C-alpha cells in the first residue's frame, strides 16, 4: 500500500508540474465522484495527497469578497430584545481507524467551554451507526471511499455524557454506506438516545416532519442536504430516505428545500438553519457556483447556512436578501465549510485547521414588528491534534488554536510539538488570517 501511495504521489506531482498555473487555483468542477471524468479524478487526487488549493477561482474577485466581509452582527438601536438563544456549530464527526474511544479521553477538554455552552450544539454525523456491526473507519492510507460505521462507544465521545453535541445532521456523502438498513439503524439509535436529527428519514412523512427546537420562546427549524452519495444513487422508490440534491451543480432544482422551508414556517419556525454537505474538497475557497447556490438557498427563506464536507475550513459571508415569508430584507449568515471536528486526513495538512461557531439568535420588537434575527457571532479557530504513541493508543483532541499558539509564544509546550510542528502551526496561522477570516475579524474571535 505504501509503495502504491509513493508511486501515486510521484505521478500526481508530475501532473501538477505539467498543469502549472491551473493546479494553483480553484476550478469549476462539481466534485461529485459519480460524475467525475479522469481529469477531475486526477485533480482530486492531487489536492488530497499532494497539495491543498488555497487560491480562489481566477478573475472572479472571490478572495477580495470574503476578505472584506463585515461579520459583526448587532441588535441595532431600534431593536428591543425579548429573548435570545445560542446555537453552537462544529464540523464533521466521522469514523477513522486512527480515532477510537481509547485515544479520545481528552477530546473536548480544550474547547468544551466554548462549544458546549449553548442552547443547541450541532454537528454533522458523517457515518452510519449500526451497533451490531464492527466499526469501520477511514484508514491512514486510502485509495477508495470506505463504507464507514461509527461504534456506539465513539458516539458516547461525541455527546460527552450528555454535555456535548445534542443535534445531528445525517445527510452526507456517507449516508448510504451501510445501505437502507444503515439509515434506519442510525435513526433508531439516535431516537433511542433522545437526540434530534435531520437529513435522512425512514418514511416520506418523516422527511417532511421538519424538526423544530423551541428554547426561550424561539423556534429554530433545521433542514439538511447532501450534494452526493459517494457514487451511489438514491434508493429507487425511497428517495426520501436521504435529502440528496446536487448542490455543487448550478442549475440544480432546489424545490425540495423550498418545500421544507415552507413546512418549517407553517410549524411556526422563527428561524431556519440549513446544514449543507457541499462545496469542493481540499480547497480554501468555495467556487462561484457554490456561492451562487448559497444565495439561492438563503432566498428560499433560510437564515443560517452551516456548511461542511471539504475537509478544510472555508470563509464566512453576511448576505442580505429578501425573505419571502417575513416580507422584508434580512441579513443571513453562511459559513461554506466549518472543516473537520472528529476526523483525520493524514495527507491534508490544512484539514488540521477548522472552526467552531457560536450564533446568538434574538427575538424582539423592531419598528412595531416582532422579528427574530442573528445578533451575534463568535468564532473559535481549532487545531486537530493527533499523536500516535508507543502504547498504540495515541492521543486525538481538539485544541483551541489561538490558545495553543499563545502557549508556545510563552515558551511552554505541553503537547510536545516539534520544531517542524511549530513551523506548520505558524503556516496555518497565516492561512487563517490571510484567507479564512475577514480582514476585520478581532470582534468575532471567541
């Protein structure tokens, strides 16, 4: 396997050299395995094992657009607050052969005060849970997409004795890894534990039963969709089992989203949050097609978009749009990718940098109208630490990225970073401030 990887990496390096400038910038691809031609497969391979792409599509002004974002959401002088809630969001919870209960004893220690101190704590559950089957994770070296399965013991790490993640999106490219049974088993398992979820369903009725969480008088609806199923088709006659839309393709019909927003509003939702598995893997910026799709989805009446799947963090956007239900202009929030949370890509160095968010949602009166809106945003950059120790167990944990850097600046090194590690941390710090966060980001950093 190592020899095959060495040969593949060498071949992809040669192709990258030949392609030159084209392999520096994002390209307009769907990034959907089912529809990839050879050229796109080689491009995907280059990004995954040789070098992640940190430059946006050429000539479209995408980098400048995100650098100049103002993400300081505030109440405003005319808003009289009556109640508020906090929604915190993290990225992908996946399965890996290198991540298991024994090496995640301190998984949340560094970030739990930020991430778990909220009314709703959400993340994407990026693998089925079939308790009677052994866990299956992504291996350290992998040439094909494995059929993942998360163990109940690893799920316990995610929920951290009831203090951790409490809402799960289940629509992603691994939703069908264990087939129809895997979807049903996962939903049965979540229900048995008392955890709400969205994105997959056992019946048509369940697909349209949009979950709404009411906290402090604020009703938050969640919807969820995935752009692909790792080369699989939706189950014939049971397409309702996974909310599957080709979101990376510009002309895709999104009437399912429109219908779900309508159903959420009919159930009294004050705010609608869409959890999307989309965008392009191993690229720092979303391509223009994704940005346009985000705007289309928001214009359906969605207030917040929480994106994931690319394995790396992507920028955030404040988007002004006309809400067809509130009949007024609003300011919505989009993060194109939160990045990893519990997942590991050994070859993707940029995947070690990710984001956690806290969104403050407020309900009150403004100009004689009762409205609910986003009034605050906090961002916590995180670093994924993985150590393979001699006892075979190792150590995997989520670190507060800025705290980690500050500790090193003080001459302390509790995690035993090598000089090479510290150099890499400094490179990621530069990537964070130059490309992922807007220029004026101090007010939003948690």
